[in-house]
């Protein structure tokens, strides 16, 4: 989500200036490690549990019983008694926007409960003023996470609201969906947005009905250039964001993180940051569609940014917006359309003809494709585009990814199975927006089917889950819990028939996520020869009788090296 190229240059200068050794940024694995007396959930092709494992350098060399690993004990550099705790493969972010989780380090947190504390517009503006006072200057003043359906006024912020924060620096309030934003008058002026500015394709510049002047609200493609400029922060701020994100993901057990819609600057920055050790996790980058198209024309070589820690993955398209922002593209009208006409269904970000042509181009060049699709009309568009691409260039194992797949119907899941499409569900929508999907956006029947993981599993359709962070906080145990419990933030069950087992939910964060990303030969399960990316949990989730959200992350290990360990109380 945030460019970090300038950060890399800064970090290198710091490394040279203060004499930090390369090994301090890249600590070597502690040699031979033997872990015993635990519950090892391998997540391999067979549902196997073991009690012990052996790690040599950055790889797993043995998995089995305590007796099986006795031959390594005398030579071990580290012997760890797990004392009955569980070990699972390191969690893999199937889709997100790293390092967006670190935004709170430099920006105003405008989230409402259950994420944050903002309950009305005055509190949102106070949050801006606090950051403005702490970080004075003339660069962008950023806020994130405001939700017009959760604040008391039940409306979007306006340019007038943000002008009340500052008229001397550009101000942006990013909606919790990240598919729209509100900016102040100075920002509108900088981008030349006036009453005469037409809506861009796939976007909208909201204008006052009485005056015709922009209100400051920019939707979908109208908001993206401004968000990208705002997020291209000064180096010290970027460094704070990256450090905060790295720490948060480590605390949550994520050993592979992802930027799911990356610009060229971001790819350069994250690749460099990984090389100097600023990002200890493995990183998967999905370039934006224009970068993928440039690569097919020979104008850009994306592979040069890859390394043993950085994987350049699928080319990402954005098919529609967000349902909670009324920009998701539905087959049937919204339940309560708000200020829109009664037959309002949202709209696509990209027209069907263009999507068909560009998906075909990327696929026929042998590149994996990922498309954001929330509404079922947007999902239809993608499935049509993919079927046409597959007819043009047949492939046995292309693994196209449908990101979110929130409103996938039964017939669409059937097409996904036939066409080899992998849905990645944002299942935490049930918790964070489920009540409003049921009562406002979709109505009870459609809301009960959002993120239909059980229907996918019944069809033998492999799926993953994700949190789309920073849309919601990175929280591994909540991610595990939501497709299992299907409870909203008010405690009501939404779509009980779409619940899945704990094992299915755990696979969606480990072995199936690795498979989706084409990394299953290296990560995702605890098997000899694979990388030692591991998480030690306080309890075994497969037989835990309590609330899964209460299970603690005690240690996170990447390539045999501990990057987080729970402090002793």
C-alpha cells in the first residue's frame, strides 16, 4: 500500500553511518534445532499430527515422534521443550496491502468500534488535529478507516470538514473500504478537480447538487491517484510505517506478507527493504495491471526485483468496489440504496471488453491473474473474461485468483471449480460488517451467503482467507475464528450453513494459501525439505474448547530465526 523506495536509501545510509553489521540485519539460523513434546499440526496433504521436529539452518529436516528425533539431540545447538504447545506452519497473507498495517504510526486512526473509538465527525477531526500538531509540516495529513455508516451523523466527511483541520497542507480521509476518500480544498486544487471536471471511467467525483462544486468525496478510480500521492510519504514516516507493520505481522504469526496492488515504486522499495533486512518476513508482491501489461510488451522486467525472500506473483486487476461503500457491482439492487435510486446495483471499475482483453493478454503470457471482485455482477465479468482467456490459451494449472469473492453464488462457485479459479474470501466481513450487510446493504438472504466458504468446500473448491489489512487490523486468530463461527460484532450468527471446520480455516491460512501463491513447494506445511517458517501457539486449535480468539501467538519463526517471542509475564 505504501511506497518504501526512499526508505531503503535511508536505511542503507543509517547502516553505513552507524556501522551496523550485515549479520545484525540478517541473523543466521542457530544451526541444528530439535523441538519436542508438542502438537505439530503439519497441514500437509494428509491430516497428520506429530510431537517433534528438527530444523537445520533454515529448513525442516525431520517431523515425527519424540523418539524419531532422538538421534539429533546430542548434536543439537538448540533443544526446545514445547511443553504440549501447538506448532503450525507460519501464517501466509493470501491478500493484503503490506505495509499498510503500520499506518497508525504516522496517520490519524478514524476507525469506529469494533476497530477504533471514533463515534462522530468531531472526534474524527480531533484525531486529525492531534496528528497535525505532532507532525507539523506542509506534506499530506492522512487519516484512514472512517466509516460513514458507523459515525453518529451517518454521512461522509466533506471538504469543508477537512478545511477546518487545515488549509495550508493537503488533507485526505481514506474510507474504511479504501475504495473512496475525502480530501480538503487544497488537495482538490492541487489535482485540478473543479465543478467542470468529469467523472473518470470507473469512478465518481461527488458534487453538491445545489452548487455543482465537488464535495471532496472521490470514489473508486477518482480517488486512487490522490491516495497514491498521499501515501508516498517522506522517508522517515515511511520507515516508521514499515517498522510498525513488520512488528505487528510478527506478533500475529505471519511469516509471509503481501502487497496485493503494488506500484513500481512500491515493488522497488519493498524489494530493497527486504534485501537490507528491514522486512524479515517473506514478501509476495502483486503488480498493478498496467505493470503487468508493460511487462508483456517488453517495457519492464519485473523479475529483477525478485529474490529468495521476494516473490513477484499475480498481476492484479480491480473489477469493482466495496459493498459497504455502495460501489460493489451487484446483479440485484442494494437492499437499502441510501441516496441512490431504488434500482441501484453499483458499477464495475473496468468495462467487460477491456477486462477480457487484458486478462487474456496477461494469461497468454504465462502470468498468474488476480482480480478483485466483491459483487456477483463483477464476479460474472471476471469468470467470463477468464473463460475466454482459457479458451484462447489453454492451461492445466493457471490458478487465477478471485479476491474477496464476497457475493459468489452457487452457480458461480460451480464455474470456478470448472475453470480452476481460486476464491480468496474476506471472511472477516461477517464480523466487521455482517450486521450492516444484513440490515442495510444486502438484506438477510444475501448477507447470510457472504464469503460462502462451506459451499466452496462442499464442491471441493480450494479457497483461502484474508483480512485485506489495513482495511481491518491484522489479527490471525480472528481470521481463523470468523469462517468457523460466522458471528457478527453484535454476537449474532450470520449464515450458519456457511461455517467451516477449524482445520479448513487453518489450511486457508497455511497450505492452501501457499498453493494459491504458487509457493507450496517451499512453505505452507511442516514437512522435511520445506522452509522452517513456523508459529508456536499456546493451545492446539483443532481441539480447543474455548474461543479461538483467545489462543496466543507465543513465537514466530522465519527460516529458523525467531522474529517474535511473547514476553515472559
